[in-house]
C-alpha cells in the first residue's frame, strides 16, 4: 500500500549517540518510512520533537544530501549564521559536503513534526559543529579519531 | 540558505509528454527544489495541482524510488486496486520496479500541493499503465518501441 499507515509504523526514541550527547535527543520520536515503504534508494523518517527536544546534535554529512519538510508545529533551525523559524510547509535542503552544521530545536510547548529524507552514501562520514565528535558508517569518534563506545543506528 | 524560499523558485507547467497526453497535466505547476537547494543525490519538486489536474500519467519507475508528502488540499491517488484519498501529512512510497502504476488527481475545487522526491537512476526506464507509452532517460516510446516526437524534461 503506497499510502503509508504512519500510526502502524513503530516509533522509537533510541539513539546511537554516546552519553552525554544522547540527552538532547531523548524527546525525538522517529518512524522509519523508507523501510516501511520498501524504498532502498533513499532514507526517510517521520520525526516528532517533543518540547525541548533536538533533531540531532548540530551536524553535517560529507556524502549524503538531506531534505526536510515541516509538517506541524514550529521548530528553530540552528546553523553557523544563526536561527531560522520553521513552520508547516517549509522545506530545507542540505547538500552533502556543506560543512555548515544544522539541527532543529523545538522551543515551543507543543510537539512539532517533520519528514527527513536522505540520499547518497549512507556509510559516509560527517561531523558535529559544537562538540568533539565525528562519525562514519559504523560509529562515533573524537575529532582526534579516538572512538566513542557506541555504534551508529540505522 | 537551507530553508528554501519557495516563492523565489520559478514555477512551470511545462511537460515533455507528447500530445494528447500532455493535456491532463496542464494544471500541474512544479518547482524544482533539489536544484535550488544544491542537492545532487535526489530529485525533489514542489507541485501544485489546479482543480482537475493530474500529477502525471499513471506510471511507474523501474530504477527510481519515489516518495510523496501531501502539504495542502486533497487529491485522489489512483492505482491498480483503485482510489485512495490523500490529505495533508499523508505520505506515499513507491519502490522502484513495482509495476503498479500511480498518479494523483485533484478532483476538488481548491488547489492541492505536495512534495515529490525521487532517488536512484534518473536515466532509468518505466512505463504508463493506461496508455500506449513507456520512457527511458531521453524520451517517450510506444510500447512497441516506436518513438514519440517529444523529449523528457528535467
């Protein structure tokens, strides 16, 4: 069935982030849409951010394009240049290799939700703008290459 | 700027479909988002369907996954099995190679809008469910391989 039954897709707030970087995303509840829909050429997730939750640590991908479509509520996009309010119908695009890190923060009292899509090399690398962390397809590392103890999740 | 200024992106209702198959999509107004946002690993378009307009002839892709997110209004998804109403927040996924053709029709008096995303081999092939037409990366053909006179648009 091409129209996805979102409510029937399991929702999780799990993360592979090591402590203490996992705490900011504890209120991020995601559903894997691409897997549910049989897609293999892109990743797609439906994400709900509870009040206060972050979409991720502020990051970029070296090898994957990302697209985000706001569905409900309001979020603040944070990048090097500052803050941008996002509302339903807004669309953001982050080309692979652009090292201006981004994430969304729900600063409101209501949930917000969006769809996040990715395409490219899902085993590629990237890094975080505000913390001593980078990643590859398998895990997380200090910027000097020393591994963190957790694995990336898919 | 990752948040796309949708109004600043040129809007077009052009199509590569040969006559008379172009008529059903004359009220389909699209904006190319991936190009505007610098994305190369996926295609993404913002599409407005005027009352009566079709999103496309009913089709499938052999080599590209497609994802659709309804933004506003209402549309009817038509597939082999029949009709499904789509409303804002609904998400549809069409895996490459699934030969159950799909398209959306705006049967309402108000515009509807959605985001359509694709990933995979954009020079791949596909075909149409209800008419004597198939396509490859360059153009359109009768099902016996005889070309139509028009080219595919990107």
